[in-house]
C-alpha cells in the first residue's frame, strides 16, 4: 500500500477501533430490528409497499447485508485485537454510535421520508416513532460521550 501506513503493532488505532465498532453496532441493531419486528412480532417487512413476495425478499436482502456487515466488522475487530491495536473503549463507543445511527436512520429516513415501512400498521404511530427514534438518539449520545471521554483523556491516564 503506497502512501498509507498501518500503526506499529501494539499502537492503538482509535479510528479503526471505532469504525469496526460502528459496523458491528449497525449490524446488531439491524438484526434486532429484523428478528424482533419483522419475524417475531410480524409488524412489518423492510419494504411493505409491494407484494408479500417482495416484502419477504426485502427482508432476506436486509438479513444478507446485516450478516456481511457483521462478519466484516468482527474480522476488522479481530485483526485490531491480534495486532494489539484495539482501543476497546473506542470500539464500544463506535458500537453505540452504529446501533443508534441505524435506529435513527431507520426511524426518520425509512419510516418517515421514504415510507418503505412503518413500525406497525393500524395503530397511532406517534408513540412508536418517539420511542424508536428517541431510543436511537440515546444510543447515539451515549456513543458520542464514550468517544469524547476516551479521546479527551491524556495518554498517561491508563489503558484505552
């Protein structure tokens, strides 16, 4: 790789740690959404504006994407750990940012802007939307706080 250098073994790579955590967080939240709301509760599919076959296909594509992202995130995480470059706190911060980011994106963009599906049908949506989007915002804020706190610590303050 010309022009790019990897950190020395044993040197923490905060940016990569956080991004690996983001990928894992997005994938885990997508899995929770799919398993709980699409399969167990059967409240909606990823794309509800077509036939039942298309709705089921959209769930399968979401599941495939979520698994690819999850595997990629864990391979990146494992590589950082193997090289002793993993910042566990930044990985956790990234995880929370990814999970919250997925949830807020899903609630705002998928539900309200694109209207590919709603949380539920045949009910007053406001309480569901508020809980879903606010829950995502709490995860985002927690992730931002962990990242900020970890990055604001001085290098001699202990392990990151």
